[in-house]
């Protein structure tokens, strides 16, 4: 079944310029991904492969679209039976368990609001989310620590009525496996007031900023269509292919790469459920299951290039992409040398879909985010709100006066003031700094809050980090600012050393001289601290704010 032609009047393009100018999505009335994509494929090709799942303990499972429809219908009937209806908020804390897909589709079918969340939430985090979004039900993995935090949050969560466990039973909890087993395999599409519209909210993500409590990013039912660009023109997935995006389901990147666009393109998704990232094990899984396209944050590739990649048969892997943080050129070049595959980087946020990227047919420039995605009117503004000149650093913004991109968020839930701060006068401010070259490629500098101002110079963390990563002693690093009475701020590097290296004053001087040579004398880190690990989010992004806060104590 070719769904692309249903949503795209034109699928193939002659050039990036043709793609940006003429790409268009036909949005159906009252679109619902669960019925109009997942079930539609199940009805026409029930035996078509939808998902391959395995874990780090040796368990494996495969699911056809026919089975996905059956299990999501059972879940929908169960949820509706216990009182979940259109508009109800339901938090999913399911790690990489395959039941996440059943539950997400079930909530779409009912018209409820799915709130994917990480299993690392504390009691305080859960209470905040429960009350901020009036969460009615939590569906969680049956793990003692996770269940404990949720149970402890009950007394301060008056709107939370239902707890459902997946993979085990607990007192006071409904057992998902037992409850869904007895449900009907049929779930008719709701109509009338119970049916969904394109303007209804279907997803809500809590996304943390550098200050304050997490923001609530709301997406409507047309959001999945925005990820056709993600899957077809960035991941380059193929019909009957097998795509792996490394992401926990609590991170928005999971729906970028584990369901929406991939299934619209007819590509199965691969899910590897693991507790600890071990480079060799992930590579072996990719080889064993013949994954055809792969997407991961830079951290994964940094560890990959430290392995002997010639020992792995990656002949089925034809396309690799990268997101989450900027890609350092050294990682790009080493991976290309080892595999012959160019890493295609993009830029985006939880609030949007792929915003700027290296799309199929483009020749990537290592270190560049690429060019604007179709539907996104991108500009770079200086501190006075004026468009920057070529090569001038400023903040990335999206102009929405002419067109609002398909997949762009509906605003911050229950916070009109915050929405207006970020998105007013038809300009959405991303908070990220970049510059554009003469050929239209965008180059990331850093978060506006991360840019370092030292002795009158503006220093982007990414450039210094990229320079350090060219040195063989450096496995990972993070650049932050430290207050200085003379210079205002000075550059600090927190460095994770590669195997075979140990921290010393001599190595500090060597790394400092290396940065001076590769970039500019004023950019070198005056402080270098060796550490065993860097603080990161669940999605793998380095938390520079945590390093800064630690330094200020």
C-alpha cells in the first residue's frame, strides 16, 4: 500500500531547491494516524512487517500491521472500559517496551492525549506532571523503582485515578496484559463528538529548559504528517526497509524515528530494548537484524568510531543520520572513513519537526546543520531583531506569517504568556544561535544561554568542542563558561579521556595548545577538568547547565 501518494501530490524532486519550493502535504480532514495509516496498512496488507523488537537479554518479537491493529484495538477497548475518553491525559512510562506502540495508537483511537515520559522521573517530577496536565491515568513498566515513585506521588495528585502496569502486577494497579487479553479485537472509529479533529491535541511533551519548570509542548493530530519529511527525505527509509532510531520512548525523538513517518513510508521500525549502552552489542544487533537505516545522537557515533568497525558486516546499512546535538566534523570524517557512509545531520526541537537539515541528494558539509526544511521559513536575527548578514551570528527563528509548518506545535499548554514570549508577531524564537554561509548552509553555534562572552569575544561551545574532539585523547567533552573578574567569563572544558590516556598537567597544556592551533588563541580552554562522565538528559544531550551550576556552588 503506497500511502505517500495519498498525502504527497509529488514525491520525487530534482534538487534541494525544487524540494524546498514544491514539496507539499495534503492534509485530510479529521486525520488520525492510528486509523488512517496504521490500520489502513493492516486492512490492505495485514502481513506486512511493522516492527522488529529485541532486548539485551535475548528476547525477540516481530509484529505485523495486522497484529499492531489487533493489540492496539484491545488496548483501546480496555482503556475505554475503565473510563478513558476523548481529551483525557494519559502518561506513558514504558521505556522501549513494545506495548508503548499499542498504547500510543489506542490513545489516538480514543482521542485521548498521550504524554510519553521517561522512567527516570522522581516523585517530585511525577507530582508536577500529574497536576500540570491533569493526568488521569499512568501506564508504566512494572519496575519497582518506577512504580514506587508513582505510588508515592498519589497523595498529591488528586486528578490521577488509574495506574496500569505493563510486564507485572502490583497492588492497586491494573495488569495491562491480563486486562487486554480478554478485550475485543475490534474498535470502530468514533464519530460525531467522540471523533477526533485536526485541531484536537493528541500529544503532550514535557520539555526542560535551562531555567524554570518543564514546558508543556502540545501537538495536534496532524503532527505525524510533518514527519514524512523526517522519514522519507532525511532518514531515507524505504518500503520494506528496517529503520532504527536510538531513543527511549519518553523522548520526542522516539516518535520522530520509531513510528509516524516510517510507517507512512511503509518501512518497519526496529526497537532495541537495553538498559546500558554497549557499543559492540548495539553494532552486533544492527548486523544480526540487517538494519537498513540508522539514526542516533552524536554520543553513539563517538563510541562507534572507537571500535574496529571493519569487524562488523554493515553491508545492509545504507544510510545513517544524526540528531540531538551538533555533529563534530571529526566524528563525521572518521565514520565516513570506516564505513563509507556520510552522516546526515539535522536540526529540530520538540516544538517542531525537522527544521533545518541535510536531505537526500544534498552533499553535507561536516559540522553544518544543512538547509531549511520545506514549509519552514527560517531566518537568523540579531539582538535588535534584524536579519543577520552572511556569516553573522544570531538566533534561529521561524517566520509563520506566510505559512505554519505541518507538525509545528500548538503552543505551550496552559501557558499563553510563555507561548507569547517564544512565539509572537509570527516569529518563533528557538533560543539557538547559528550563522549562515554564502551557499545557504546553517552552522550551529550553541544555545543562547551557552554562548561564552570573554574579553569582548563571543565564543560558541560547539567550535571548541569540535577542536578538542580532533585530539586522540578526547572521547567526549563539554565547553562551559566560568566567571572571571578580568575577562567576564573564561572557557572551561570538561573532558572524558579515551582509553589509554590519563589526565596530567602535560596533557592539559597539550590540549590547550591544540585548540589554539585549530581555532583561535582566545578560544582555548583556560580550565580543563578531567571527568569520568558528563551529565546528560535521557536523550543523550549534554547538560552544560548542570556543569555550570556545579561550578557556581
